[in-house]
C-alpha cells in the first residue's frame, strides 16, 4: 500500500483519458459518475483503480481505469474481476462539468 492515498489530480487525469476515448460525449453519453480509487494488484503490478459508469445511448456502461504514477496504464470496459459493480459512485464533475451530469444511475446490482 502506498504511503499516501491517490493523487488528488487523478480525476483530471481520468477525465483527459476518457475525453480521448469518448470524443462525442455530448452525443449519446451522459450521467458520468466515478468511484473511489482502490489500490489493486494486477498482472502489471500495483496500480490505482477507479471505475467510471455512464449511460451510452441510454444503456448503462462501466469503464475501468488503472493508474500508476501519473499515467493511465490500462483502461477497458469493466469486467467482473475489476469489481466495479460493488463500488459507490459520485458525479464525475471533472469530466462532465458541474452541470453536465443528468443525474445519478441506479446501482448495478
């Protein structure tokens, strides 16, 4: 476990990363929420994991983002082993802007 928690700038890092992936977030993507960061061991070593859930054309999706240092080292649509379905989420204002979210999503489980 690292001596300190996740870097406070990680939300901005994740927002920049997702902006490159979801270029047309205004057209069909909305209700972005982010989970707390968890310290996880993966095949690539120890990394911080956060999950971002959102609606894609009205369909719920979850995206997992792994960070080491100041770099995103892996990201993908979440699978069961990421554990994203059991996490708590808050509005992801760093990505959507304070007024860009259309409300929260129902729990996945």
